[in-house]
C-alpha cells in the first residue's frame, strides 16, 4: 500500500492511553494514519515488552490489534466506540524491535450500533504475523455523554475530528 495519500490522524496531546497516548512514557505511542479505507500504524515494540526471549508478548499484540481496530472504527465510521468482542489468531512470531505495520478496516456494518472490524500485523518482510476480528459498539455523541465515562474534552475532540473528516470527503 502506498503511503503517499496517507493522512495522519490527530490524537489528543494530553492522552494517557497505554496504546496511543503521547504522554504515557511506558505506553506504545501508536500514531495512526488513514489511507483510503484503511487505518494503519507503523511501530517497533521495545524489548521490555517481550514474552519469550525476543518475541513480542501476545497481550501487547492483542493491544495493537484492538487499538488499531478501534481507531479504524472511529475514523472510518465516525462514531464513538467500545470493543464488544475480539478474536486473535497468531500466525508467526513477532520479534521485538522489528518494524511492524498494523492495519485495520471495516469488514461489515451490522447495523447503526455495531460493526465488525478486522486488523492485521505484518512484520518488516510484509509477512502476516497476527490477525484479528472484532465487534465494536458504535455510539453517538449524546449516548457517550450520557454514559459519563468519557471526559467532555475527549468527546469534543472526537466530534471535531469527525467534522474534519466529513469536510475532507466533500
């Protein structure tokens, strides 16, 4: 896939999310890009996140996939989301410090409140190492506000992000 037409997806500068938060010094620091109908991240996993020897821990790989599917649903469907369920298939070992590409796309829009996302982790040789499928709850701003589990500044940030992608499509 060409990265020439890619758009960097902004994140909240004060987010402390383990997967994508820029201020979490012990997190993954994932940065996402959009290219056509795919959201992706290029990342190298540090050695302290290994399981066996120099193999990336399976929980870290699951986190990569979940976060990428989540950002994929947010950006491609322009909805607030929560992961409902997720399956992970490990095909090949993933080595720490290798440059990985994690991609996500919408597999199916079930209805207004649910979507199925897919994600894949490729190593630096472009070999498929891990894949996943997840079902995501899709929510509107009013509903996520009513739940009172997401800060207002986060809700507003994503509302502005959705608007910017709407303008981009026009």
